[in-house]
C-alpha cells in the first residue's frame, strides 16, 4: 500500500491553514472537474486524488491523525475514527459542486485502508458519486395550466421535453429525475428541478382553485330581471339568468368553472360572479320625469 502526500496533491504547505486548503481545493476542483474535462482519464484521476486529499485535510481530526501517523495511520486508532464517521456524507458547496457520496473505488488503497468502511452503507452496498442537481424556471400563462401539456426547457444546451400537469400553481416545483449533472457511467445523475411562475392573463381573480369575476349589471336588468352572457376561463360562454330585484353585491356561483386541481383534471374549483349595479348617467328630461314619478309611487 503506497503512501500519498495529500499536501503535495493540493499544492499546499504542511502548515497551511484551513482557508488555504479550501482555496487550493476549489481552484483544483474547478480545473479538473469532469464537466470541464470530458473523457479525460488523467483529469478524472487527478480529480479523485484532489477530493481524497481534501476529504482528509479539510477535517481537523483526520488531518491530525494523518500528520501523526503518516503511512501507518491505518492502524487501530484510525479505524476507530473511521467507524465514528460511518454513514456521514461529505459535502462541499464552495465551488458550486456537491459531492454527496463517493464510491470506495474512487480512492486509493491507502485511503480505503483508513476509511474503507466509512463509505459503505449498513446494508453493505457501496454508495456512488451523485451529480449535482440543476434548477430552472418556467413562466406560463394561467390559461396554459387548464390541461396537462407538453413543454420543452433547454438546460446546458440540451432540450428536455416533459409534461406539466394541469393545475400547477405559482411557485410550485417539479422534479425531472436524472436530468441534472451527468455523473458518468458509475455514478448517479443529478435531478432537474423546475420552478413555475404563473401569469394571470385573464380578467379573473384567483383564490385557491376558485375564480372571481365582477360583472356590471344595469339598473333596469337588476330591477326587472333578464339574462347575461359570461365568458368562462376556458373560452366557453355561459348564460346567466338574473333574478328580478337583484341587489348590488349579489354573488352567483358557477360550480366547476374554476381552475383544475393539480394532477386531477376532472376536479375543478368554482367561478364566483359578483354583480355590480351601474347607475345610469346623462339622463334625459323625460327619464328624470319618469324616475320622479316612480319615486312618488314608492
């Protein structure tokens, strides 16, 4: 089992501070990351060495044992330390890359002798490198969410076609599994999370899955009754019967004419109509005379 000088791998002095080690790691991780060097075996090997060195030296406890025992640190005391760290995930977000787990094969024999058990789950199965997750945003009109539809998003030059379920809400996220960072043949690809912004391109007000609309009602129709035609959000027209002597602020509910529930296109909210009576203006002398006669009758 060969000894590896981790300080030399990171290009830092043995007296380097934690910040100096972190800076050196970030610089090298960016330089040798697989995304920057696709199909470059040497860069891949170097990237693994850098992660291995940083895993040991960035932890004060493991660095202390490495400094103390050198090539012999794989003995009992080292195994005890490895057992305490078993199951822990190493995560570094300083460079924008996330390393949530590693395959033991990605490290040297020297490292595995020290930490071999640390990177195995209790079931004995090896964990694998997982690519980082990507995030994207998509803007849709309110009328776009009435039915499930196919949409396309471009991430890193790659077009991804997926279905947006009906009823998705503003600010909601959906996950597209495996469309994040490519972790290579032995790893697990990251996921893609898409956040939606819904723009209300309609005259309706939104309250949960219900829609609200204020309709002007002329005085004569409010008093005598009549009919109104209303456009619903899906473009269909609905005929409303106005009862005689309808009061200002009266509400009428059109059941099932609201927004669809998420992933349930057969369930809808309601459309609630509020009547706003409009008082006639610019009355003629004859109209004023008739209203005067009417007021005397009352």
